[in-house]
C-alpha cells in the first residue's frame, strides 16, 4: 500500500459491515461496482429460512480497485515466515 502522507480521521465513526457473499460486480465508465450480500436467518412460520439482503455497495476507481486487489492478495498469500533449512 502506498505510504500515506495525509492524516486519516473517522469523525462519523463509520461502522464495520459484515458481508457473506459478492452478489454482483462490474466496471462501467472506469468505475468498479461491487455489491455484497449478507445472509440472515429469519424465522418464518416456525422455520428458519435463509434471507439474503444487500448489505454494502462499493464504488471504486480503478486505482483503488488495484490497491484492493493487491491488499487481498497479500492477506491470502502472506510472505512465508519459515526459514530455509
């Protein structure tokens, strides 16, 4: 991730959002659009039925999309900490 030269604040205390699945994505006019869903389990007539709801929509420019791609890659494939024999 690029070195950040500006301070980062959270004056509105933005809450984290839990998501279960990507329900849609695409790029239009150089803007990436990703829609996430959260699987709720709502009771209905004494039965618990899965209930998928849209929980988050991200709009990213392509530079931010590339940064997200790189960060997720590093999280899923961290550098090995094992020392060679």
